[in-house]
């Protein structure tokens, strides 16, 4: 019965975990969909209003352009000056009428043209009969609306009895509406076309209005409302009067509407877009119905999964209960089975913990015992692997070596560290050396063969080139010695054996390393000893020293003190490792000073001018290579680098002037050639050029070429191909492409525009 209760709880938890997230997701989905629809409507409104704003601006700009073209036409100006019936000939009158008709016919906008002879009290129209000016609507408009010099006068639809839009311009263009006026009349149906085919495809039925500054509807998607006035008591009027609000809701004829407004820039007109909220709610309800239907299906699906999954999850518990030992069977009467499993698991973990503690307490001694058998060679490879697996020791690789770290002054070490302290030091050294070796090798295991020694067995997973393997070993040994120097109050020397195949060869590796440790007295303390260092006369590695000499010299001439000091440090370490006699070391440093002096002479400098004392004399006063290194890095190299930098600045200025002169004369410059002439690098020349002119050389070159190209295009008839060739472009296509990127037009278009101006 208790087990059944647990299964019920499992079912309930499964149902809650599976259905609650689905219900929450459904609720969030409906909220998000509702908000998305609101945002969609708002976005559609804004797109629609922007499109209508663009169409109105385009219409007025086109009308203004047409009016200017007509007003500046010579025949029109002459007709205004001579009067409606005073033309010099029938041909001129016909030409005048033909000009107006062509202008109207060629336009993309349908409009009528009226020419007002204000001095002669006459109005001529292309579609209506001529009438006196005082009897026309234009007199009323001009009397009630103020004109500004020769600026266009725009009369909105339904104003002063005019059903359409009127745009006026004075003729002549500078007459300020005193002599003649050209009036372009756009019909009301043409204005209403602005609201048709707006370029958007809204999913909702929206009404659009354009309202002028007086609250009168001048354009509407409903033609019957054009010319009507917004009622001051309506919510639409209140919304129109609040320009700080861009969207909102209001009630019209009992229907709630979603409203968005846009003020036209340049005109005191407002565009209003309205969509019934009922359409929005209907779509939201449909989405909610579909969403909740899917949620219901998902809930039913998860209920089935919960019942099936619960049965499958509880099956392992039943199988475990059947395997419980008899001494735990009495607990089955007091719980639902989980308490029985919990008690069994707790006892098992406690016993396992006790055994592990006992094993770990004896593990160091077991590992140490194995290390002696391993280094003495009295175990086969199979026995080694079996024992290592039991003790958690890893031996990976096909080739093995032994790095033997030996305390340099063991008498002081033994006197200072005794008993447990010595054991702790050995343990710390083993862990330190294992951590360093594991970063480079497949396996790394450290042992203490005898007091004052730590042997590290490293395994290489694959065969490495001899040079690469030797370099890795030397770096590992150096890192070990540096770590000991940093954390301990004694030094060690590291002896590196040759490689042996298989674990059985470790004994041979240890014997070699132990033999190498006897050379510490010859080489001194805190050193790395390999068989290569014990070649006849322990010959100096002259190739490496010469290479470091050259690198150090090149970095110093380039002013790179960081790399110079790094190469100096490496040179000092190389000398310390390979040179036994102090006289040889001093000779190497003296040779470097000779090479440095010769190089400076080629650059126009001398060491004697930079230093009052003789450097060679001072060199031989030092006792150690460390003192020589500090002297060079702190006293010699900074002075040389500063002197070279000071002279390089003047050379950089000369080089920059040479680049500018080359661009001015040839419209190009060879930076590599100029840098070579002034003994500076191309990057330094480029950096100096940007610091002086504030822009990169390539940008300056393009700008200079484009300036000259525009000058030649505007003031000469030089062919474009010749301009491209003179400006050092490889072909005309490249010149055309770069000119268009720089000016926004092709060279030919630029020349045509300047000629028109």
C-alpha cells in the first residue's frame, strides 16, 4: 500500500511538471499575440501615413517644379508682359498655348493651367473659358491669403470654394505676384488617388483623412467627407488638437477605433489613420482559440506521457527492492521502499568511505615501495602496469625518460629539514614537478628514490624529432629549477636521461640520470645536465650565440628594447649553460660591442659620441655575466635607443615631405622607396604620415586625385581616359568606380552638371 502511495505522488508530480509549463506558455502566447497585433496595426498605420506623406510631398514638389518651368518660360513671360490680346502674332499665341498644353500633357500629374494677367484683369485657362480676374476665385484667394515674394502659394482643397488643390507662382519669376500668376489646378479626384495604392497591404480596413490647420478634411478615403469640418465636440477633434500624442483610441458612431496621426513637415496638415478595434479583437480571439486548442492537445499528450513514464520510472525501484539483503527487510513495513533503499545506500557509502580512507592513508607508502621496485628494475612490464593500475599511477607513452632533480647542497638541506619536514618537502617537490611535466607530456609520475632526490618519469605518446624533444626537456627542467628557486630556500640541478622504449627501460633511464648528477661539481649548482652538454670539451653552442647576437642587434637598431632585453637574457642564459671559462664569456660580449659600433657607423652614429667612457674598458671590470647583462640592459641599450629615435624623427619628417611632393608631382608615391632612402621602415613612415596629416596615405592620395579630377572635369575638355591615365589609374573603369564612390556620380555626369551650372 505504501508503494502505491509513492506511485501516486510520482504521477501527481509528473502531471504538474508537464502541464503547468504548457498552460503558462499558452497564456503568455495569447498575451504576446494580442500585443503583436496591436503593434502590427500601429506599424501598418505608420507605414501607410509615411507613404501618404511621401506621395503628398512628391505631388507638391512636382507641381512646384512644373510651375517654375512654366513661370520661367520665355513665351509665358512675354504673354504676361504684352497682355492676353496683345501678342505680336498669331504664331506666338499658338506657340504660347502649345507650350502650356505640352507642359500639362507631359506631366505625370493631371492638372489644369490658368494664367492670371493681374495687370490686365484677365484669367486664361487651358480647359475653361477666359474670364475677368475680378470675377474669378483667384481674386478671393489672393485677397485672403498672404503671398511671400516669389514663394509658391498652396491653396488646400475645399478652401475658398475651390474643390481641388491650387499651386501658384508669379510670372515673371521675380515679380512677387504683381504682374502675372501661373496657377496649377489639381482636381479633387486626383488628390483622393493619393490614398489609393499606397504601396502597403494592410490586413485591416483602415480609413485615412488629411486635415488642414483649420480642422477641415481636405483629402479622405470617403469622398463624401471631403470639405467637411471636424466637430469640436468629437473625440477625433480632441485627438487632432493634441499633436504630442501619436496614437490612441476613440469612439465613432458607436464603434471603437484605433487611431494614428502624423504631422506633415512643411505643411500644417495632419494625416489620420483609423482602424476598427472590433477587427483587432476578432483576430485576437481566433488566435486564442487556436492556441488553447493546441494547449489542450499538448496537455492530453503529456498526461499520457506522465502515466506511462511513471510506470517506467517506478519499475527500477521494484527491481532494487527485490535485491535488498534480508537484514533490511523489516524496513519495508514502515515506508514505501525508498526509506529501505536510502538506509542501504547510506550504509554502503559509509563502508566505502572508511575503506577509501584506509587505502589513501597507506597509498604514499605503497607508491613509494613500487617506485623502488620500478627504478631497481625487479618488476616486469606486465607487473608494473598491473600494480600501477591498482595504485592509480598512469604510465602512458611508448618512450620514457627520467628527469632527476638533485638538491645541490644536500648537507645544508639535511640539516635544515629533518623527519616530517623533509618528507613534506619531498612531497611538495613531487607535486610541483608532476604539475610542470603534465603540461607537456602524456604521463608524468614523480618518486623519491632517496633523500635529496626526486625522479620524474615522463612518457611521450609519439615519437618526436630529436631537437624538439630536447627543447621540451630543457624547458621542463628550467621551469622546475625556477619553481624551486621561487618557492624553496635551496636550489636543485636537473639531470635528463636518454629515452628508452617501454617501462622496462626506466631502470636504465634512472641509471643514466644518476650518472649525470655526478657532473654537478663541474658545471656548478642550479643547472640542467644532459648527455649533449657533456660532449668533448663541452663545446660552446656558437650557432645559437651568433643568432642571438644578430637578433639583439637588429632589435636595438629598430628601437625595440623589450625584444632586445629578451634576446640579451637568452644570450646570458646560453653563455651560462655552455661557457665554462669567464674569459670566453667576456670575449663574446666584447665581440657584440664591436658589431654594434660597426652597425652604428653605417647609420651615421658612433658609440664614442654617446658614452664618455670606453665601453670595452668598463666591460672587463665586471665579475659575472649577470652584472654585464644588467649593465647593458639598464645603462647602454636605453641610451642608444633614445639617440636613434631622436635622429629617426627628423628622417620621418623628411620622408613625409617627400611623399607629399611625390603626390603633388606624380599623383602617386612609392612608400617603400622613400622609406629606404630615409632609412626608416614603411610602417613608421605610414604612422608619421597619419600623425602629421590626420589621415592615412591611401585616403590622402584618393582625396588629392579626386580634387584634381573634379578641377579638370569642370574647367577642361580633357578626355576622361586621359584624366585617369594622368592620375595613375590602371584603367578607366577603376577611375570611374572610385570617382563615383567619392562624389556620388560618374565623371561624365559631374562634367555635365558643372556645364549646366
